[in-house]
């Protein structure tokens, strides 16, 4: 299992922001059905495609490992899906699951032939989080071409090579430190969700990043959203009182 914040984090919050919770349920059901009808090639292809994702929830990964052991050896070789230019274009215009499949595929490719598609993608009405993933793919390959991005907040002009990765931003680091000193100390399982949500918000901020002075408010906003999602309003109220949190300065963050 990949560790938290190791350079592959842009998929870490996927369960909370991009895919619906039933995505993994449907995936597991499809693999299970394929194995039951002894369609091992289809099952192996589904498993191999998911293994290519930089992040897989631990419970899902365990289930995929279990399925893998049920597939005969001659079917279990890793099947690498390949796409042509037109297929990538179609996937980027598809639903969120199709978009994330295309972006995952591009992560392992020379991305430069696809720059026109990605420029078009950044001007589409897809989620800000997925646009953040796209920006980081460009940043990781040091693309020094100027890009434009249309969002509800406005129009951005930026060079991916100059973008600060979310996990390296001052605001992110400050927020992480705050969460470690508070929520992680008292509620480790809740803190894990909060860290994921924090990274999610930082990807949605791209190509900009949070400043250090925003870090505490960002952490508090994430903490509030996390505890409310966990039906722990009383725990949040205790933090407000003990830490002197001013809620009027916080952002309304949603899962």
C-alpha cells in the first residue's frame, strides 16, 4: 500500500471528491461476476487497470489481491491498456470515471503530443479537482508552455513547470502541522480523512496555492468539514472552544 503524501497524492482523495462511493462497489461486482462465469480475461483486465491507479483504498486493494489469487496463472499477467489519440480525446470528454482513466494513462506517457487535448480539457466544465490532476501531470513532466484555464472563479494563465505541487506549498505544510497537533492527536482515523480532504482542496486551488498565513484557517475548515461528516459536531464544538476558533473566517468545504 502506498504511503500518504509520496508524490502520488492526487488520487488520494478520489473517493471523497471525484468518484461516487458506488464506483468501487460496482468494480468489485463486475470482477466477481466475471470470475463466476470464468471470464478470467475480463476479470484480469479490470484488476490490472485498477492496479495502474496510483492510489487504491486499502480495503479495495485487499479485495483485488484476493481476486488475483482466484485467477489462473495463464490469465494473471498484467494487461496494460493502450489508447490512441482519438480514444484519449473521447475519454477526456466522457464521465468522471472515463476522465480519470485517461489522466491515469497519460501519467505514464510522454504527455507532449496530447497538449492540445489537455488545453481543451482545462477549458471544459469538468471538476476543479480533475483539472488540478491535469495540471500536476503537466507539472511533473516539466511542461514549460503557457496554458489557459477557465473556471467559475475566473481565467488563469500559467506555466505548469512553474506550478508549486500542493504538498510543497506553505499553506499545505502549515495546515498539516496544525492537524497533526490537534485532530491527529485526538482522533487518528478522523485525521486521515482530514489529510485527504486537505490535499483535495489544495488540488482544487491549482494553479495557485495556499499561502502560509492561510494554513491555519484551511486546517480548521477541513477539520470542521471532517467532523461534521463523521457526525461529530460535539467534538468540533470542543475544538472551537478550546482553540478559540473563529468560524466566520473559515471556508465551507464539502465532500
